[in-house]
C-alpha cells in the first residue's frame, strides 16, 4: 500500500485522501452538474484523476488517452470541462483575514500559443502570471495569468483581480519591480539604491516566501510548458493553485 500511495501521489500531485477531499469539494459546490448533452460515462473521481494527472505530468492528450484507456476526444472534453471548475474552488480555500500579511510576485509561464505570449527573459515564448500568497502558510489567495511575458510585473498587476484584493487588504509585500504602486509595501530606495538596513533585511526574508510558493506551484509541470490555448492559461493556473491549497489544507488538518 505505501508504494501504491507513493506512485499515486507522484502521478497526480495528490494522495488518495486529498483526491477524495477534492471530489467532495466539487460535489459540495455543485460543479459536477452538466445541463446539456449526454451524461458522463466516467465517474467524477475518474475524471478528477485524469485532470490532476494532466496538470501534474503535462502529458499530451494522446498519452493520457493511452494511460486511462479512453478516447482522445473524451480526454479533451474532461480537461476542458473540469479544469475551470477546479479553479473556482480557489475562492473557497483561503481565509482572507486582514491580520495575515500577503506577498505578491510575478512569474513566467512558457506558452505554446504565441498569439498571447512573447519572447521573454527566460529565452522562451512566455506569459506572465501574478501570484498573491499568504505569507504564513504559502496558500494562494489569488492569481492572474495571461499577457506577454516581456512586460514588467507592474503592467500585468494594474487592473487585475490581484490588485483589487491587495487594495482591500493593505498588508501586501512586494519587491522593487512594483515601484510606483502605493498599496504595496516595497523596499526603501535612496538615490535609486536600496537602503541596506535592518528593516530591509526583514522585508527581504518575508518577501522570499512567495518564491517558495512559486516553486511549489511549478511542481505541476503544466506551468513549465503550457500546451493549451493562451486564453485558457488563467483557468489552468487557478486549478493548480486550488490543488496546491488543498494539499496545504489536508496537511494542516492532519
């Protein structure tokens, strides 16, 4: 049983208990109701397993169809239908208590769809993703993805859902790339140089927590090479963030 559980977690990013928790959350939120068309031939648990495996391993549609012994068209329908529904769970997995400090940062997601991506500093065609986390436990509060990766983080931050949450919160840390944004707590600059003092060292250690969260999010390989359309990147990123929060929630409860 331990070896089976280990292989299961490696393929999907979730343990069997975490998978059951995800299925219950989907059933509780009534996101499994399909109003039009034929009913699903696979159970909700099997479809969740397909989506989690796709996000974790970034296998192609053909490879997933061979692994689960179903048609390629069925795999595509499952991923297209269930990925945004899992992403909607992100709003239910975080307590937006203002006593907790948050951290925001941007990252690049390599994207195959060049119509929305751009050649970026990682030497690949990428899109930008803005990630807002809770510093204490690395839970993702909000995420905004899309847009060419050759623009500064401030350009993607302004007007996004992440900025709306940051304005209402008031205790959000960020790095020097967000200069000119009044609602964020930034390093202190003097003559275009960062003021090296004790406050800056504390700020740097606290802000580094978002880098740890980004590394954990990219354990799901779909964020290392996004094959789907660029307009679907936001749903994919939100689904990964929701799975990340479910892992943290089950770990804290245990």
